[in-house]
């Protein structure tokens, strides 16, 4: 599916304020149900300029700003050669984050973003794209529609996380 006026732009440190704004808004729109504190501790730990700068500088990690009609509506973070057992790192690409604002839900942006990641994986000669998704998240069904299958599950031990939402899935898709 082509989405007119959709652009995915490689991010640099110049985009940190935009990524942070989109990350925090999107996280609050989609993930507060997981937490007893509505995710504020998680946001404070993970969405800071310093944390994002470190992640942007990490070798083999890439951020892409998702823009619709030149407006930032999300971002992706992919990690090249992040292994997923039993596959070698050279065969794998991890989609660590895909955050989209609620206002673009159901408009094909997520599908276009996943197709973009799969295209990048193919260009980089990867055999698998993998990600982690909360078992209780509506996004899990979306990933399944996009061809991802459940590989394994484990429980998270984060402070403030509601017990009934601690299961996270590892999902994979062959390229």
C-alpha cells in the first residue's frame, strides 16, 4: 500500500527534540494501560535527550522519522545484525521500535512502515526481521497480519508494570 505524502527520513541528533515529542505522545496514547503509574517512570527513564543521543550513536542502530505531509507522525528504530537464536546476527534485523501517533492509526502508515523495514532488510541481505510486542497489545494482531509469527514469550520485571501485562512476545518474519 502506498501512502501519498509519506516520507521516512534517517535521523541525526538534530531530530532528537522531534523524536522525543513523538515518542512521548505516542507512548502515552498507546501504552499507559501497562502501568500503575501510567508509564511515567518508563518515559522518564527511556525518553530523554541523553538516552536518545546514545541510541542514535550506537553502531548498527538507525532511526527513521515517519512524516506524513511533512508532519512528524512517528519513528522507527532498527538494529542491524541483532541476533535472534538460532539465526546468525548477519541474517537478522531487529525492529526495536515503531511508534506512531494515534491520529494516523488505521491509515496505512504502520503497514507502509513495516514494508519499508522489510525492504531495508532485503537490501541488506537479511533473512529475518524480528521484534518484541506486548502480548496484551492490539499491535500484536497488526504484526500477525503483516506476516510476523510468535517465536517465544517471556515476562518483564519492570517496576510499576501491571502484573497482567508483563508478557512480551518475540515475533519474527522471514524475508
